[in-house]
């Protein structure tokens, strides 16, 4: 399946350093890279990405550029996460204590952990056998909750055999 123009632009932004000049879409070779020769499609997609919060349009030293936002980075990194990673024998544990005034953010963060496949050990302690720290750091940055979240990588945990069963892992 051919990737969409939206994804091509996000991936390109990630690969060339998170920013792209407003002038670039007007350059013929840029259009050929995306196999969308018409400028209208590219501008429409850039507008859509901006509206959805994946990129932002900023002016730096008189130059207009598009930059990936944390939300855009999350979208890209999520695409790169392996669908069935190999377990390295280590446990990834996320502990958080997000204040009540950020209750909605806390609920969304829990949803993100669940979507990734984390399982709840306790109310604000979640466990996962695969390293997705880079992705989670972007989620944490996006929601401005860095002071409230901690990561632990553990070689072993109590009741490990039970957790291996829950995650359908083979014994080391």
C-alpha cells in the first residue's frame, strides 16, 4: 500500500530535522519526491497537518518554515514502533503521580499506556516488557507532565512468571 502524502510529509520532516521551508513545496524536485506534482495537494496537506496540530508554521529570521510539533513527533514515532518487538528480558515500568488539576491529562496518559500494551500493576504504576521510552517521552512532553512521571528499567520483578504469562512471553 502506498503511503499517504500526509505521512510522507511528516516522515520527511522527521528525517530532515523537524522543519521544512515554506519555499520547498514550490521546488519541482520536492514535488517529485512526494509524487504529487500539483502544488495545491501539498499546500492543502500542509494546512491540514497544521490544523490537526502535527506541524506548526513559524517565522525565523524572516523565513517561514514548518516544524513538527510534539504531537507530530508522537505520530511519526508511533509508526516506527515495531508491531511485534523481541523481548530483551527487561521490564519497563512507568510510575506517575499527576495532580488532580490535570485529571483529564492523567486519564489520557493512562489511555496511551493501555493503547501501547502496558498493564496496570497498581493505580499509577504500569509495566511493559518492551522499550518504548522514546515514544513515551514525546507523549510526556506533549502533555507537559514530565515532573510527574518516572521510568524504571528492571532486570527482574516479583511475580515475574505471572507477568510473563500476562504478556505471553517465552521464558528467558
